[in-house]
C-alpha cells in the first residue's frame, strides 16, 4: 500500500482501531487534528512506514488510547524537529508506548510520569538526551514491565528509585552516556529477567544486590568502566543464560568461589544454564577450567583479550552446541586440536561457525582441521601463533569457509590443491609462513576471493594467472621465486 495518510481519517469519529503498521509505502504526517475527532480510539499503530513531521500535541486528547505504536518511522523533516509531546502524559489508560527507531530529539518529557497504567515503554534508537526523567514517580508505574531507552544520548546517573519499578521484567539503558555507580536498588527488581547496561560510562563495582535477581537470565554490563571483583552473591544467579562482562576493568582473579584452576572464570557458572558467556578484555588469569566442558547449552564462548595460560582443556570437545569460540589474545599454548574435535549431536554435524584462536602460542593440532564434520565454519583465524607442519588435505571439507587467516606461523610444505574447493572463500591470508612449491592451479576456482595474501613465504614458479593476476603485488611479495603478473615476467629457459 502506498500513498499519504489522509487527514480525512479523522472523520471516522466512531473508529476504535487504526492499524496501518508495516505498510512501508505510507507517507505524509499524522493529522494534527487526530486527537480532536477520534474520542473512541483505543489503538493507533503506524509503525514501519515513511511518516515524517512531528507527533502532534493533540494526541494527548485521545483519552481512551491504550496502545500507541509508531516505531520505525522518521519523525523529523526539513526544519521541524521531532519531539515527544508533553501532552502524552494525559493518556491515563495507555498501556503500550513504542516510539523507537525514529529521529526524536530533546529530553523525555516529565509528563510521562503520569502514565500510571503503562506496561511497555520503548523509546530506544532515537536522539533523546538529558537525564532519565521523573525518578520520583517510578512508584506510580507499578504495571511497567518493559523499559527500553537504549541507543540514545541520555546522561547522568541511574536514579536509585528505579528499584521501585516492582513489575519490571526488562530494562535496557545500553548505548547511552550514563555514568556513576550501578545503584544497589536494582536488586529490588525481583521480576527482572533481562538487564542491559552496556556501552555507557558506569564505574565502581557491580553491586552485591544483583545477586538478589533470581529471575535474571541475561546480564550485559559490557563496555563500561566497571572495576574490582565480582560479588560472591552473583552465585545466586542460577537462571543466568547470557553473561557479558566484556571490555571492563574487572579483576576477576580475586572472585570468591572461583575454581582453583582458573583464578578467573567464576565457578558458579557451571551450575547455571549459561548459553552465552563473554568475559573478554578483562583481567582473567590462570587456565581455562575443565568444568567449562559441562556447560551443555553453551553456544557462545568469548574469553579473548585476557591473560589466560596453559592449554585448551580436553573437555571443550563436549560443547556440542558451540557456535562461536573466541580465545584470541591470551597466553595459551599447546594444541588446537580440541576445538576441531568437538563432538557433534548425532546425527548432526558440529554447529561451529566462528573460530578465533589468534595471538596465542599454539604449536600443534593443525592436522585435525576438517577431520570431523565441521562444514559450518565460516570464519577461522589461527594467526600469530607457533603452528608447525603442513596444511591437511582435510581442510577442503570446510566448505562454508569465507575467511581464513593462518598468517604469522611456522607452517610449511606445499599448499594443498584442495584449497581451491573452498568456493565461498572471500579472504585468505597465509603470509609470514614457510610454504614452498608453486601456487596450486586450484586457486583459480576461488571466484569469490577478494583479499589474498601469500607474501613472505618460500613460494616459487609462475602465478597461475586468471583472477590471481588481478591482486596487487603485495599479495605475493617476499617470495623470491615467484614470477608472472602482477610480478615481473618469468624467464623462459
């Protein structure tokens, strides 16, 4: 459906529902008189269109309105600046307000504190600024279950009165400019299941009261300035499924109830149904605990950018639900074979799609790549290690591979012809190794290849031509025996 939202719609004075959501082609503005002529309107849904202009103040006259859903429009045009009308606070029976993914600016109006029947407030992904308003009135919002304010420009601190939102189940304040300590009053939100505080400037420690959130299944405080140890009270989070503490300044080595092996990964996690675990870019020390292999539902494991030592535990092979494993930038050594021996759930193959073990000191296990069915791997980064030996022919079984980086290792011998069977490969980096012999003609089959780096090896002979001639000289540099376009012509003997 295309066309303008006609002002004549307001002539339908008995109308109770306007649902024109996701028509895509609907344009124009919301009629300024909408609040004066539709006294019975209970539901106004115009999301996913191309409406512009501002939200009219008269909308506050819709005294029976229970649902106002205007997300994914663009309420701003020319010199007009979209804002949330002050009179929106007059909608006494409003239960759902969704103005997300627009271009709304200025502060959230304090009048919203009067929305005592509200259950859902979604103002995320706009350009709203200023502090979180109406903190003294949160107790009146006893029905509020979902509050989404993420991806704005909000400043200041989280009001301690947030703890009065007793029915709150989901709170998202991520990606703003909020600062200060996380208030301990959040521990009073006994119904809370999801808490998103990432991408702000919160400092101090995670409050002990977080451990009181027995219903919590997701906690994300990543990309902040959180310091110190985790409180031992977090061991009470027995329902946690997603835990993201990455990019902070935590000293996890001093966590109480920590496994003696790890001195870093919280032991209480092995008693939870954890599915996503991201502790990257903190101060984890010690080794990866063997009990991680007991986390049967885990599908994302990110322990990158820490100071973990020793080897990958053999128990990792039990993680048959694992999709992402990222251990890069640690001090791990030994074999990488455990990752490529992860058991598949019969009769299916491994679910693994993303593997990053780069920037460690691994030296062996390269021969295990592709031995087990792991056809779903799309991203493989083993660069900057000490891997030795030759690439196995089984590597061609990684038929979904799009990016492979094996650079800066000690790999050698001939490049396998079967690499040319990786038909989806877009990026291939093998620089700074000891590969010798010629570039296989099979490389000509890599039709989707956009980035190639074979530099700083011991390759010889003529570059096969075709698309391989289109890559820059730097793709082949520091191979004294290579010739042919784009390098110098080969000498005929």
